[in-house]
């Protein structure tokens, strides 16, 4: 009976300490890296820019391949005259 009363009296103290510990852990996480979100956004923007660059590069590459193929086909048929474009 006496032990139960002592435990019941100690319970609010332990509950209060536990809440304080959780508050400290949360504030420590917030202070730990204030620029984490900024870095995450920056990296996301970099990845998006890289993807856009890669897509544009592929499009231009395909366009050049088509132009080159057309020039080669015309040259093989004798239609393309490279000296005509040098003026």
C-alpha cells in the first residue's frame, strides 16, 4: 500500500520529465540543421534543371541526326551540293 502511494506520487514528476525530454528532443532536431529544407529544395531544383537540360539535349541531338541523315541521303542521290552552302 505504501509503495503504491509513493509510485502514484512520483508519477506526475516522471510524466513532467518525459514531456520536457520530448520538448528538448524536438527543439534539438529543429536546431540541428536549419538549412536542411533549403538544401532539399535546392537539390530538387538542380535535379529538375538537369532533367530539362538532358531532355533539350536529346531533342537537339535527334534533330541533328535527322538533318545529317537527310544530307547523307541527298549526297548519295547526288542532290546535295556541299559547295552550294559555302558562300
